[in-house]
C-alpha cells in the first residue's frame, strides 16, 4: 500500500508477526551463550546434585589450622556470649559488656517482670532511673568505670539494647538507640553536689545487684532508690567531729608523739572541723573550708613550739601539725583520680586531680600562714626534729585507730568497720617491715606494696560481700598518707628553703601516687586471677580499657 510507513526497515507486508519477533529475540539470547566451534558443551548437571555451591572442595580443611587462630569462623559456629552466670559480681559482667564493641554485645534477654509487655518497660523511665543511680554513685566517690558499668547494667537489665553511658566529673549521660533506623535518645544529668556516705553507696550497689539479677520491677526500684536518698547519715556531726580529732591524734602517734601530743592534735583537728562546718553553712567553697580547717592544728603546733626550745618540744610541735594534716589530705579523691586515669577515663581523671590540687593548695595556704607568723614569733621548728623513736606496737595500734576513725568520717556501714580497720593495720605492718631494718626499702616502693595489699584485700572483701570495694580500701590507706612529707615541704617553704621544700612536696606527691597506683594494681590482680564465688566457669575475656596504641 502506497504511503504506509515501514517498520524496522521493512515494508508492512514483510513485517514480522509478534510470535516471529519473540522467536527471533529468543534465538538471539541463546546465541549469546552458544560456545564457539570446536569447544564442547559443558556437561549437564546431575539431578541428584543440582548445585555444588556449598560443597567443600577436596583438600580444604573443615576446621582452621591452629596457626591461623581466629582468622576463620569455626564450622561449629561461635559460642553464645553469656554474662548472666549466677554468683558473678555484676561489676565484672558489666565491665566485660561495656568494653565490647557495640556490634558484639549480646542482646538483653527478655525478663518476666510484671510491667513488661510486648514493648517492654518505658524507655524514658528506665533512662531516668539509670541516671539517678549513676548520680548517686558518682557523687559518692565511685570511679567512672564502675559508674558506667552500673548504668549499663540497669539499662541492659530492663531490656534496653544499644545503650552507651558516658561519665565525666560533673556530667553523666546515656544514649539509647531503639533500632538502626530510629533516632537515638540521649539524656543527661549534672552532678552538682558530692558527699561522702559509703552507707548510701553500699545500698545503691545492692540495688544495682538486684536489678541486674532481675529480682525487682521498675516501680520497686524507684521506691528503693527514693528510700536510699531519704535515709539519714548513720553518724551525726558530733560523731564526725570526734572522729576527726581521733584521726589526728592517732596520726600524731605514728610520727613519734605521746599522750599529750595526741590530745593537742585531737583538739586542734576538732576546732578545725567545726570551723569548716561553719564555713560550709555559710556557703563557702571547699577550698576555703580546707584552708580554715588547717589553721587550728598548725596554730596548736606553733603554740607548743613557743613553750620551749628543747628537741622534745620541737618533736611534739611537729607531731601535732603532722597529725592535723593527716585528717585533711584528700586521699579518697586522689585514689579515684588515679583509678580513672589508669582505666582510660582521662577527662574525669584530670578533673579529679585538679580538685585534689585545689584542696591541697588550700591546706598549704592555711598552714603556711601560721608557720610564717610562728617563725616571726620565734617558734623553733626544724625538719630534723620530726624523727621520733620507733614504737612498733604503739604505732600499729595507732594505725588501726586511724583507720577506725576514717571509717566513721566516711559514713561506712558498721559491719564493714572491723574489716577496714584490720586492713589498715595490715597496710601499716607491711609498710613498717619494708622501710625499717633489715629490709630498709625506700618509702615509695614500700608504699606501693602496702597499698597493693590493701587493694587486693579490699577487692576480695567486696567480691565476697557483693558490694563496693571503697569502704574496705579508702579508710585502710589512711596510715599511708604522706602527712610527714607534706609538713616537711611546707616548713621549708615557710622558712625560705624553696629547693628543699619543693623536693619534700614532690616526695609527698610521689607517695600519694604510689598509694593510688598500688590500690588500683591490687584490685586488678584480684579481678584477673581470682574466680568469683559461685561461678563454675570463668567469665569471657575482660577487654582492656586501652584507648590508643603507639604502634
């Protein structure tokens, strides 16, 4: 037909039908896979073995050789990670969890709590409970790693997967992502006030232990937490003041004092404690509280020095001042700072160390003012006069009395006081054996050894009591605090001997760091080599807290 358009280069009468077009395309498709001439066709696969995709080739090992370690996934699969073994302390289980990468953490198991539904407990309420528990632990002086472990344990116990707690010196937060496609939820809380109450700290540890075991509901956890916050301190202000005086008196006996020195040091420390309470009631910062608290013991020592110029009088004056310094040195904050640094929480460790420096500067300021005016009045105070006679039995009794008074100041539970007191006596006994004849070891390594045993015994006691190790450690390191070295440095600085003063202050700092490192080392050894009670098989490998690598 004239004028009819062509299709694909052909006229209308020669056009292909639809069936011919499909046949032509099929032939083209088949021709694309037709082998060239001279090449035989592949064999037809057997019907009984339609595919060899998952067959193991001949010669290939079904399990990886020992030399390759964990380079291949074993044929029997990867064992399920279980962190709910009965009897294991929740601190160990949760430390293992938070040190795992997020993708490797086992999902929380569903619990049978009353409020659990298909969607589980309310996320905002669980996160709020987690933050409140973390706030009490951080305010009580617990290390950042233990606070994160407790927060993660609470969130994990109530079914919140993909949680990441973060703890700094004054701010705690936790992030929860419901799924990989949902927006994360982050809540935070600021810790504005910190107080020492180890009774409250132990109660929070028991609460976290019950939560991680799945024994209590969310509502019951809130009720118990509210009761913990409402509880009064076990010891009154008068008991704390008396304990402060007892601590200073016992410390004066450690450096060669007698009964009169004990009484004078106790009176000076109690006056300083009352002045510090007065400043706290007026809203003054801790820096000024420590400065004011250091004035009465130093003034008492200067008054004793003004009564005579004999060596015995100088020794008594030095012992009075040294005893007052023992009660003020912030050993608890220093141990927590070094522990945070050794476990990788460098920001929190730096903040805690800065707090310690400020408090020590306040103490130094108060003592230096009194020593300066005392030297102007003619008080004879020399570092050489501070070496008293060694009385092992009396000093061991004084060390245990000092630890006992420290327990009261820390508001510890009464059943922990005896063990902490004995731990303090062991610390001083080990230190005395090492620094005196026949060993004659330097004070710094002797302090590390004694503090290491304190940390080891404290960790053992806490693991068998399922509580925090701080009540068994903090009071026990009291006899090891560098009160004498601090006094030597302040006295030299007040008399204008800057080189000798800085050297003594540096030695005091070295002793303080030795205490903190020894305590941390003893605790780590207990976790590494000692099995938890009631655990038949060891926990999964506890990953290191290493954040950076130098290779």
